[in-house]
């Protein structure tokens, strides 16, 4: 039961600070308050190039310009996911739920011998990443984060290529291009483990 004092005027209180005053620090914290898991390590400590790390950051805070976000701002947007043409597009759909992009996950996670990390009804890419990397030995975790960053970046570029350039490739072609990019990353940073097996024995591609 709350007693209201009719003589006290209404005022706006920022509930994320004990003082009731807005601060950018508390706003930042509030941004993640509804998330089950948030870890910055797999985003910023991977060996991926900075632009890809930044992309992963935008994914984690849901700031990519996918159809759901465009629609909420009243902006023109595709009706459905351009990759599968079945569901509404969101960044989590593209990265974890789309039946098309899951092919790339399947190939790659098999290839790096992490099939136990395959996506199963996981609604959030970032949550999946935070939980899956804990199944990986600590010594290999940074490499795993790097591979996952590359996969997400590859799917995002493929989506953009289809929307903005009307160019479509098979997932086999996409995977091969991804493997080539991985070799470039590795030549620039020898700390990246040799986990680029798409051309290896037992490869599906
Ligand atoms: Zn889709």
C-alpha cells in the first residue's frame, strides 16, 4: 500500500540511480539489465579484426539495422528475412535461427570439432556464445571466439550482399570464401589457432 501525498508535486525519478538522477553509467547498466548473460570478453578479446569485434558488440546490444529495428522506427524494411524468405528478420534470427545460415554453423562447428556447441532453440546469439564458449577448454576459447566472430561477420556480409547488391551465393561458396578470409586473418595474426578446417579431411565442402 502506498500513501500518496496530494500536496507533493509529481516529479520524474530515474530508477537506475539511488539518487533518482540520470547518469550515463547507470543507463549503460540498465541497457543490459534484461539480458540473461552478458560478457564482453568474447567480443573484445577475440583475435578478429576490430571492425568485426565492433559488429559483434552491435549484435550484443541489438543495434544492427535489421527489419525489426527498421520497422520499429517506421523506416522501409524487408518483409521477411532475405536469407530464408520465411520469417521476420532480426539479428538473432539471422545469426541463430535462420534455417539457411545454420548450414554455415553446422559445417564450421563440425569442422572445428565442436559439434556439442550446435545451436538448439537458442533465441539469442550472444547468450549462445557466452554459454557455448564455456564448453571449450580455456586454452582454445579465444580461438573459438574468433571463429564464431568470423562466422557471424560472414553471415551478416552475405545478408547485406543479397539486400544491397542482389547477389546470391550458395552456402558452399560462402563457406569457401570464409575459409579464405580466415587464412588472411591468420597470416595477419599468428596467435589465431589453426582451426580452419573446411578444406580438411572429412570436410563437407
Ligand atoms: Zn531467415
